[in-house]
């Protein structure tokens, strides 16, 4: 069984090349190609993990997460109370000990949450990887002046109205803790949608900024600079992008609806 899963994993990876060819020949839209490739990466990942579980008898993902958080916990425990007092400033040994206990408690809660939302993290990661691969390949093809199927510009992504309602529904369902499995499933759905909304919010921002700065490399430099300078406010900026995307899904600030079919959204 393990060998079959390993073969399936390689087949899934190989299918991405077929999907790309069909996308470049206009059989699939750009986004359809990205979604199918994301599915292929996910299938390959699940097959590989399942194969390793059969061979080793343990869940590799849980083991990696457990080991990673254990190393962080050991590092925190290695700090003596005296060193913590020096780092924290004018605090008593009891306050330093309480601070250390609170950090370890938060770390444990973070590990539980991270394990629960790991599927959403993987899906968003594969979605981003697929998107970057397709964008890179299409730009390489255009360098050789070969015809290639159209793909949406960065400033042309907009979520649908329905996705906003699905987000709210998922968050509500995730708040019910009586059935952890169902709650966790809806939490993962909500996080995936939030990730897409954040990207669409960035798309709206890029659309506005591109009116002032048309040069793409210069805009990228501006984005990197802003991220570096406002790193401490990253959470606030992320929420702002999500909220902007939610409003854009209803009011269509960029009037993208007529171009929806063209870009395959």
C-alpha cells in the first residue's frame, strides 16, 4: 500500500505539467490551472504523508509539529530566572517566573491551534506556490515571444459576494466547540477564505498604487520597504486588507465585473 501511495504522489506531481500545458493552450483559464495544480500538490502531499505513516507507524506531521514546539519550549526553559530579570528589567523573581509560565502556557495553546489549522496553512501555501509557478512560467514564455493564454494582472483579483457570506457562516460554525471536528473543519475553511481575502485586498491596493507607480519592479520595492518598516503593524495591515476585500466584494470599487469572464475568476 505504501508503494502505491508513493507512486500516486509522483503521478500527482507529474500531472501539474499536463495541467500547465493545457492552461497555456487555453484549455483551462489561468485560475483553473492554479486551482487544479493546487489540488495535485495537495494530493501528492497527502499520499506522501500517508505512505510515511504506513511505513513508520506514526503521524509525521504531528511528530514534526511536536518536535518543533518542544525545541522552542526547551529554549524558553533554558533561560534562568536571573537572565529573565535582566531582560525584563526591574521585576522580581516571582514576576519573572510567572512571565515564563505564561509564555510556556501560550506556546502550548499555540501548538494546539497550529495543529488544528495546519490543513488550511498547507492549502494556502500550495495555492501560493501554484500561483507563483504559473506566473513565472507564463512570463518566461512571453520572453520568447510565444503566444500564451491571458492571465489576470495582480490588481484584478476580487472575491465574490458569496465568499463573504461563507466566511461569516464558517466563523459562526467554528465558534461552536461542542463538536471539535466540525468546529475545526469550519475554522480551516474560514482561514482559507481569510487568506484569499487578504490577497484580494492586496490586489485592490496594487490596483490603486499602480495608478501612481506604473513600474512593476518599483512597486514591488515599495511593498517590500513598507513591510519592513511596518513589521510591527503587520496584523493591523492584514486586517485592513481583509476588510477592504470584503467591501470590494460588495461594491466592486474597480468595476471588474465586466472582465470577470476574461480573467477566468
